[in-house]
């Protein structure tokens, strides 16, 4: 760890700074030093090893890549050293800098990897949506050399749809805070390729009387870790869909915590995993209901399909409830493809490969597909079924 600390301490002064931010970065590094890089002995990281995340020889990324397949739509943000964007009226974008970065950070007890990210954040933005928009805004973050650190804030003050794409050929650590004051639809697509580590912290705060749909997709042949913390205030509702595609030696770890902090709030969470080859997918979902709130409704369901003998799944739905005035349900299922259904399709002249594809496609929630643009549907389908 000492070599790592010396390396990071030498990097920090080279980032955008002022005297206050430099002190803040050093304080966050001290928190990381105290807590250390998490190991499998830490419950929250029990199934995801960071052993191969090399912090001893850390070199920050100097190049961000642009999207494949023209994924950006009419309105877009391409995050790089110089942010490229085209945004509608009523939407403003500010690049992360020393002054606004300090104003964003309010977490007094961050997880160790979050503290590391806050000490080294080099890329990021603040997005403010102040007028209703009918077309989605695409946010693209890509990296293809070394390791990068991101810190973003999205303030949704009007009705909006956001498609946030994180495509990493190399390692990245990112924190995104989303503050929701109006109805919103947020889609987060994380791809970790090859030996990349893609570690994301997503914090969503829904204010009173808001409705939100969230779709999360984890894919790629590397390591994806998404830690999702969601806060529901009074009369707020959310529906969350997570879909993980695991193949090769990929490792996808989705940790989700829904906190009901306001009365009359409701949540629905559906997590699905498709796991092939020697891939490993994890879902750990918690619903937390405080004793001070009432009239809470929550549904949580995890459904998983193993596509090979070597593929693995861990699923842990959990309810943490300190209140009696609630209606909460949870459950989990894991299986292989239905052999009788495969036989039925083959008996009608459908080849085994196409039959499997049909069953896999039917497993994916139609509601998710209806909510996606044709571009994203094509992108995800290509990632799922390519050889």
C-alpha cells in the first residue's frame, strides 16, 4: 500500500485544484489509506476481488474514446478533455472544475473506493435539466488507455429521459449523483471489456411526489461493479430493472439499496441475469424501511438463467424493515433454459441455436425493450448474441 500512496500523492497536485480542493483530495486519500482497498473479507465486496486492480503503478488516462455505432442521438454529451455536446433549451452543462467539485461533495463517510475516486477525479460534469424534454439525452463516457476517475452530478428538475453509457476498455471508477425533482427515466449501460475494471457508484435521490423508471445493464467480458443507492421521499415511486449479460470470464456485481425515507413511497425492483461460459453474476438487493415512515409498498424479484455448466450466480434479495405499516415482497429463482420448451421449438423445425435465442429474448422483460430506443436495442442485442 505504501508504494500506492506515494504514487497517488504525487498525482494529486497535477490534477485541477485550488488550495481548498487540494486539501479535500488529500483528506479523501487519507480516508482511503485508513480503510484500505476492500478485500473479500469485507461483506460488500465478498464476491468481487480488486486484487488485479493495480494501484501500485497507477497512470491516469489521457484519452477518452468516442462511441461506437453512432449511439448519440439528437441531444448528446461526449465526455472528454473538452466536452462535446448538443443540448436543448432549458438544459445546461458545466464541466467539473475545482470550484464546483467542492460544492458537490457532501458524503462524510464514503466507502474506501469512493474516497479514492474523490481524491483523483479528473473528468466529470454537472447537468441541469430545467425544462421538459421529449427526446432522450445520451451521455457517453469511454476510455481506452490506463485508468480514469469520474465524478458527475445530474439534476432533473423537469421531465426527462437520460441514457448514460459507460464503455470502458480499460479501468475506471465513477460516482454519479442524480437528484430527481420531476418525473424521469434514467438508463445506465455499463460495459467492461477484456481485463477492465468498471466500478460505478450511482446515488439517486427522489424528492417528494416524483415517479422514476431506472434501467440498468451490465455487460462485457471484464469486471463490472455497480453500487446503486436509491432514496425515496414522500409519495415518490420508482420501478427498477436490472439486466446482466455474463459471458467469457466476465464478472458482473450489482448491489442495490432502496431506502424508503418518506411515507407513502413505493418501489418495484426486477433483477435478471443471463450467464454463459465461465461468467459470474451477483445480485444483492436490499430494501430499507425506517421506523419513522408508514404506508410503504415494495416488490423485489431476482430471476436468473445459467447457460453453461461453469457459469455461476449469487442472488441475495433482502428486506430490512423497522415498521409494521408496509407491504413488501421478495423472491429469487435460478434455472437453466427450459428443455421442454427447447424440444417443442426444435420439433417445429427451429434450429437449436435459434431456439435458444428465442427463449433468451423472451426472458428479457418486454417492458425494458419498449422503453429503449432502436439504437440501444440493437446495441444490446449485438452484445448479447455475438459469437
